[in-house]
C-alpha cells in the first residue's frame, strides 16, 4: 500500500448479509462498513461505492442499486452469483466479481464425500449404530461406486477437481457442457439426456440462474434410470425438486445426494422422508480455511478496485465494462 492509499478516506462498502468474523474484521479494517441487515440510512447508502454480497442476501438488484447512486463494484462472497441481478448490474455499468478458484478443491472433496455417503449409505449406517440396532444384526449391504459410469454436468473449475478425484475410484468418466474443451481427455456426451442415459451417477455442478433452471427434469431422471444416482452440488434451481421427489419415492432412480435446494433453507418434508436421499445444508465450501480464503478474495477485489488497479476476478458478463 502506498502512503497516498494509506491516508485516503476509507471507501464506504455495504455488507449485504453477515459474513464470517474474520472477513467482517478484514472489511472493517479496509473500508467504512455499513451492514444492510442492521438498517442503513438513505444518506449512507448514497455514499456506498461497493457491495460485499453473498448468497445469503436476497435482493441484490435494481431497487438496491437505485438507492446506491455512487455504487461501482459488487464483490460476491461465493463463485456462483445467481443471487445478483446481473442484467440490472450490467445496465448500470456495475462490475461484479466472484471468488472463482479458491473453493474448487473444498467443494470437490465434499462432492466425493456426498457420492460415497449416498451410495454406501453412510448416514443411515451411522444412525443404525447409534440407535443400537447393531446388537441385533448387521447393516444391510449397499451398492458400490467402483465400476460405475460417472457423468459430470458442467466441467468447470469444480467439475474438473471432481474428475481428478474420481481417477482414484476406478470409474468411467464422461461429461456434458455447452462448450467443447478439446484439451480434456474425458468423453463429452452430445447432450445432457445422452449423458444421463449413459451414467450410473450424475454429478451436477453448473451455475444457477434462468439458463439452467430445472435442466435436471423428469426426462433426465428417467434417462438416469432405476440404478442411477443424482448428486447436486450446484444450485437447487437446477433440479426440478418435485420431479426428483417423485423419482425417489417411486424408486425410478436409486438415490440422490443433495447439498442445495430450491428454497433454502426450506427442504420439503417429502424429501426429508425419502430414505434414499442424503441431504446436506449447503456446506460445499463451508470449511474454516476455504471460507477465509473466499472472504479474503472478496476483500482483495474491493481493495484492488478502490486502489485503481481493477478487479481481480470479474465475472464474464461484466468484463466488457473494463475495456
Ligand atoms: P465454472 O468454473 O464457471 O464452471 C461452470 C461450468 O458449467 C462450465 O464448464 C460451463 O461450461 C458449465 N455450464 C454452464 N451452463 C451450462 C449449461 N446450461 N449446460 C451445461 N453446462 C453448463 O464454475 P464453478 O466454479 O465450477 O462453479 C459452478 C457452480 O457451482 C457455481 O456457479 C455455484 O452455483 C455452484 N457452487 C456450489 C457450491 C456449494 O457449496 N454447493 C460451492 C461452490 C459453487 P459451458 O458454459 O461451456 O457450458
Ligand atoms: C457458499 C456457494 O455457500 O460459492 C458458491 O457459489 O454456493 C458457496 O461457496 C456461498 O457462496 C456462501 O455465501
């Protein structure tokens, strides 16, 4: 930091929802912080130049932008930014950044944990022991991961980290995404439906938002078939939850492992009642190490912007604003 930067007034930043203590402390050291959930006067909103956003905050869109006329940058705490009205941001010339890259390995670890927990029925096995049933007999045998065909929907940063881990599990790997990736050795399916048809485990890790809403629907689940397992670590909106519940209830698929839901934190009672589903409360990146790295990346994006050095990780839709 230069002497000029050190003596400059701290840029006003609006924090949209509570963040980890270490991130809040870093924000407070670097900026004048206003916390949206505590109520912020219009006069203070009018000074705000940056928003620290997160998936926990609703309403990062036009109404809020209109109340923040000095706004320049929205830095998201998270790689997915479907929580932000990106079209409204672009219309106003606001740059948006995310935390791409720093959470790939953590989310991929969690994904493999969820795959194994779902296939080997680890939560049910643990409940069986704790409830004292082991005294009366063995836990029922489970399906295996080994030898299965695994399809990855969305071979981006996290999808590739998942694929790297799968090498150790003696499975066949294929994928589907819209863009060809000639450097990738895995087979690319010609369509999502074709991938589902040729997979025993379908792992979904695409962005949320209108373009991917309900892309995992009844026909895709039907193509996955009665021995198929769905793993969703992307966004709840990507899966038609009602169709999934029907498929689990009627056993037209074998099982599902879900870290994300359509109306978080609400999880439908019918889904909770499915004994062939493993359900996690959106914890893909939720380790101390990774959440700290995400927070630091968000703070660094804000700091770099206010120091005139530009954003570090602008999202593709707003990169043209920097030219
Ligand atoms: P990324 O690097 O941008 O990769 C996303 C991939 O999805 C790209 O390869 C993209 O390729 C593909 N894709 C996008 N739209 C698609 C479509 N309609 N059909 C098929 N493929 C499509 O993003 P990432 O870092 O891997 O993260 C992916 C998402 O995971 C995030 O946006 C977020 O929603 C979610 N996530 C969840 C957690 C959690 O805690 N559960 C944590 C982190 C991230 P093409 O554009 O070429 O199709
Ligand atoms: C977090 C995520 O749960 O990065 C994402 O897209 O979904 C997760 O890492 C979230 O960003 C925390 O607000």
